[in-house]
C-alpha cells in the first residue's frame, strides 16, 4: 500500500503537509529548501512513479531559471556585482541571483509537495476536516477539485463522440474546426449546467445546510496516530527553535550569507546540522512508514510460506507412512 500516510487520521496527514510546506516557505535557506525539494520529489515518485519525478524536476528547474532571470534583471541590490547590463539597466549582482534561485527553489518544492497532498488528502478527508468549521468554503473547494478532472474527462468524451460523426476539431477547414470546437464547448456547458442542477437537488434531498444535521465520521484517533503526532510535533518544534535562533536563516543583502549565525564554532555547526537533519527526517516520515510496512508484510509473507512448507512436509510424510 503506497499511500501509507493515508491510513492515519486525516488530522495527522494534513498537519504533516502544512508543516513541511510552511517551513519550506518561511525558511529562506537554499540548502534547507533543497532538502525539501529532494524529499518532495522522493515522495512524489514513491506515490506516482517516475512521471511525477520528471514533471516535478522539470517544473522546478523552469521556475528556478525564470526566477533567477527576472530577479537578476529587475533587482540590482547587493554588494557583489558580477557584470553590468548595457544601457542604464544596472548591475547583475550575486546576491540577486541567489535570492532568485532560492525563490524559484521554494516555489518548486511547494508545488511538488502539493502533488503528494492531492494523493493523500482526498475530498472526503477535506470534508471531515473543514465541513463543520467552513461548510460553504470547504464545499466550494472540494467541488472545484472534483469537477476539474470530471470536466476534462467529459470534454474528451464529447470530442471523441463528435469525431465519430465527422464533426471533430481535427476535421475540415479552419473555419469548420472553429465551428466544431464551439459546438463541443456548447455541449459541454449544457452538460455542466445539468450536472450542477442535479448536484443541487441531491444536496437538498440529503438535508445540506439544515440545522443539527449529523454527519458520519469514519476516522478515530488511535495510539499510532498519537505516536506519529508526537514525532511530528517534536521535529517541527526542533526546526522552529533552530530557525528562531538564526542558525539556518540566510542573509541575502547586502552580502549573501548561507547561515546567519555560522560563526565557526563547533556548537553552531552541529546546531545547523541538527536543524537540517530534523527537517529531513520530518519530510521523509511517509517513506519511513512505507519501509516499516514493507518489512512487516515481507516478514508476514515469509512466515506464511514457512508454515505452508511445513504443512506440505507433513502431508508428504503421511503419504509415505512416516509419523512426525
């Protein structure tokens, strides 16, 4: 079961993603955010395979390049000029490049984390988490997440159906293709309106919005959830303490400093290592859970195989007339 984090309470899964995403945003340190991106790619590949890793890597590289270019051209702060642009465009500084690099890295890591978020946090879990606190907002958000893939599938079906009768977007002249595309969109909008009416009728018949309406809760907080929540809380607290002390915060202007309080003492060095290590362990918690589950099921299967082989030996011995 690859979605091992989803077997825990929805609060645990949601808090895990909130923690890694918020820490990736507020800790503007390229090394720290690089760890976040690597762990996000590992988890996305674990959940959705190599295509997710390729997509996340390509998107992150593109965002980093764009962020570096825009920041270098528009932001000329910094005390280390690398070269001067022609005209009155100003200087391209090392500090502006590093700030753009870190910003692109941060945006890429957050997007890749959301790939795994969409797999683990399903619509029913969002309803469970926010249905009572924000009923209207959570409903709209869930409907958007649900309808986008549905509309995509439906428009593909409509296009294929129109193609079979010679009215697809790949048939005829340019004007004919435009007319066929407009016809497909018209059919799509009609289906969407009918679907919205059916959804509204269904919600009304189920008593949505009525006072004192009960809801079914399929999730219970177990001892495993408490242990995992404690581990996440300890790791997040450790990272926050190290960050608040200034050991893993970077300075970009006027000079770039990777670690604000890296003064060369052995204590500061180990504190920085500890902060990065805690975040790496936090980000890889789903992978640790997957390895634990894999080892458990492998040992269970081996035990079952050994028991089966013992039964076969007993049957063969009885057929030979031997008493074990």
